[in-house]
C-alpha cells in the first residue's frame, strides 16, 4: 500500500519534473525574447501561475476539463497541472540564468558564425543551466512536496494512501509523522543528487578566477 | 443540489472566505515571525540544546509537505494527546510553525550579512547586547531581509489555501462549496484564482513600498 | 579585401563614426590607433556585424555586412579575438577551439581536432587541451582565444585590445604569438595601445580621432617627423602613450 503510493508519487514527480523543465525552458526563452509580444506573454505566464495557489489551479483543471469534454484521470490531470505550475517557477529561474550569461561570450559565438538556434542550444542554455542548477533543484524539491496536494483530487499517491491507512488503523499521528519523515528523506536524497550533479556540471568552475 | 445557479448570498460567502484566508495568513505570519526570530537568535547566540533542536524541527518543516503537517496536527495530535482541536486552531498552529521555520532561515542569513566590525565597535563602546540588537542589528537585518520576506509572504499566502483540506472555510473551501453547488468550475475557480492573484500582487506591492521606505530611511541614517 | 566607404554609426543621438573610409588588402597588417572613445571598437564591431551601420557601406570580399545572408559568409572569413577573451566557460579548451569549425564550416571532427592540437602547440599550450577556461591564467586564456579564431582559418583576423586586460608579465606571451602570426601573412586588423608593438609588426597605421580617420599611412611614414608625427594631435597622443 505504502509502496503503491510511493510509486505514484515517484512517477508523478518524475514526469512533472521533465514536463515543468521543458515548459520552463520554452517560457524562459520567451521571457528573454526580443519580441515584445513573446516577452509579455511569457512574463505573464510566470506571474500568473506563481501567484495562484496550486490547489486552486488543480481544481480548475480537474473540475473544468470534463466540462469541456476532456476526460482524463487524476494522474494525468495532476501531472499536467504540476508541469504547468512548476514550469512557471522553473522558467523564472532559467530566465535569470539566461540573462546572466556574459554578453561577451554570446558575441563570441555570434561572430564565429553559429546560428541563433545553435547559440541558444550550445552556449546560452548550457551555461544558464549550470548556474541555475541549485535554484532549479529547490524548485523540483518543492515539486515533490507539492505532489501531496494531488491527494485532494483523489490521486492515491503517498499522502492519499496515508489518509486511507490513517483512518483504517486509527493511528493518524504515527502514520502522518512517518509520512513527514519519509518526505524529508526523499527531498534530502534529491538534494544530494542535485549537489552531485551540480559539482559534476560545474567542474569547469574549479580554480575559476 | 446540482446545477443551481449563483445567488445573492454567494458574494457574502466569498467575502467570508476571503476574510478567513487573510486572517489565518496574518495571524500565522505575525506569530511565525516572532517565533522565527526567536529561533534565529537562539542560533546566533548559540544557545545550547535549544538551538540545535529548533533547527532540526525547522529543517523538518521546510522539507515536508504543509498538507501533511496539517493532517498531522489536525488528525494526529488530537488522537495522541486526547485533546480537541478546531480546524482553525490546527491551521494557525501549523502555518505558524511553518512560517517560523522559513523566517528563521531568512533572519539568520540577514544577521550574518551584517558587518562584524560594527558589532565589535558597538560592544567596545559598552552598549548592552540588547541595545545592539535593537539599534544596530535589527534595522539593518530587516532591510537586507526584505526581498526574501516579501517572497515568503506571497508564498505563505498561497499556502493558506491548503487549510481548506482540513475543513477551514477559507477562500478555497468557498470555491469548493460553490463549485459543487453550481457546477460551474471555470467561473468559480477563475474568480477564486483571480482573488488570490490580486491579493498576492497587492501584498508584493505593499512589501516593495515598505522596502523602498526602509532603504530611504537607512540612507538618511547615513548607513 | 575590406572596403569601408563613408561609414556612419550612431548610438542614439551621438554619432560615434562620422564617415570612415578605409580599405585593407589581403596580407596587410593594419594597426588602428586612437584615443579611448574615438570609435575603434565600434569600427571593429561594424566589421564583424555586431553593430549595424547607420550609413555608408562596409564590404568584405564584396560581401555586404548589412545583409544577413552575406554576413553569415563574412563571419566564416573573419575571426575576432576579444579584449576579455570571451571563451565559452563550460567547454574545454579543445571544444572551445573546435566548436565553430565543425558546426559552421561543417568540417570533420578528427581533422579539426588535429589542427587544434597543432595550434595549441604553436602557442605553447599543447598540454592544456582538456582544461577549462576557468583554470587558465589571463595570458593563457587569450592565447586560447587566438587559437579559437585561427581554427576558423580566417582570411581576416580582427583583434581589439587583446592585451589590455592582461598583467604586464602576460602581455609578452600573447604579443609573441601575434608577432609570429603577422610574419606568417595572415591579414590582421588590430586595435592596440601597444604603440611599440604596432610599429614593429604592422605595415600600416590608421589613426582614428573622434570618429574620423585622421591618418592612414605606412608605418614608417606614420612615425616620421614629416608624416603622422607632424600632426599635432597624433604627436600628442603618441607622447601620452609613451608616458604611460
Ligand atoms: N553600445 C553603445 N551604446 C552607446 N554608446 C556607445 C556604445 N558603444 C560605444 N559607445 C560610445 O561610442 C564611443 C566610442 O566607443 P568605442 O568604439 O568603444 O571607442 P574605443 O574603442 O576607441 O575606446 C564612446 O563614446 C562610447 O561611449
Ligand atoms: Mg575599445
């Protein structure tokens, strides 16, 4: 039972991390685009989803989508809502990473004849990613914690399952306390992973000026 | 009960929910700030036992879902201690603890950012530790911490929405009630979402103004 | 052949280049001198397309920098070395050098890498191919910057104050590399404050003064009493540089 919940939490988290990252990259590039319309739209996106509670967003989709004839399960709705919402946070982190890439480095790439797309993909994005990895890590750790909210739309991930176990066993304190500890361990492991990755990706910083 | 339209009572319900959300937010923010600063001071003055224990609790709160914390307090604690806790009490208690954990981190790093030399100078002039804290550390730390505090406040405002899950009739719960009655999810959740959005922006704007005022004040003081 | 005709460049309301005309033939080594703020960097940035033109024309091998399609071709022929190196911090030295030749010129990896090693050897950094820019000294970084430019096998090499961000003891190592390059017949246009060095390696000096070409003559004449030195402003500039 616990294991089932863990698998749901893990898969929703993994899928949403990928989804929010992709959305984050796209929106971040929109936010630094030269086209005023794209900039406005991207910055509006970031502002909108960061200033509305996730639970409200998730209810909007969960109850709203069937009204327009889209019937998807709680798992899919949750993954989608998480990707969209966390995408806004990821975009903001990446935007500031991109804006902080040294313009001189970008100019060097430009005059060497690399295409705009190649400059983004080979120069700007990798550099922005490396400096954004830690803040991005906290965004994703928060994502994992946020998956618990999906229990309110009947998804039986860790928290949803714990609710059932708590009422079956009449031992809510032990169950929720253990669950909190488990989330702590989970996020701690995740942060270790991110640190490791950060160190790997930033080995070029060793001995930097 | 399905498909009943909105009625004249709904705006009042909305306003009540709004009041509860803002009330819980304000209460937990104020209490949390006081406790958070207390934790930070224990840490800064290296109070034995208390400091590490508080720090562990604060880490625990930061790294676990608030929703589960709410469940623990509302469902778990009454069974364990054989006491009665109302949803509102559980909500304020939990969010206060949560806010305190984050405030402590912000306060510690703001205090760390203050130049050590200044403090030593003040001590050498024989100022009491209390007055150093009040007159030198606190005002500077506040300015340094403002951006982080604004971010935290906006975030904690969103977090209050979770208290709907333990039955507090806040703005989100009002949304659920209206959603179930009218079955107009797009309208209901858009209104609720927009309300939170405006609240957040107002909060951020107010924080921003406070920050500029504090900074100006500091400039006058010649710091 | 670089042909600049009546080039104008403005930033907002201030005109920085006020009708610059200049032509540079293949094989020439031209130094551009001038006080700080006279528009040297802007002129260089017009040549590699980092700054657009507000008037006049700038052709390189008959290609127009203001036409995007032609600029792309120009950038294959024209390489730039920057004052602040601008190396890619996340790529190894080798990747810094091979990125553009492989990607822009479509050349084979093995071939480009072999060349990169040869270039590194030339500048005395054969053992640093796997290092990252953050691990190198300023002088080493600039030598890598030069390798990166040369790996494009450019017809024209633009260098803008490539030693002014370096400590004096590192300036020498970079200038040595440049001197060797000048002798090898690469067309070089370089902005510098190293007057003695400019005199030693360049065949021609262009003196830029407040956005206009005040002198454009063979090096010998520029430093002669009846040539550039005869011009009061140039003499004052040279005197100031010498006293620094
Ligand atoms: N991007 C820019 N925006 C506004 N003014 C600029 C810009 N770049 C250069 N300038 C101005 O143009 C003038 C010439 O600058 P520059 O070409 O860098 O001179 P130099 O390289 O000879 O020192 C200076 O007055 C400088 O302030
Ligand atoms: Mg310059």
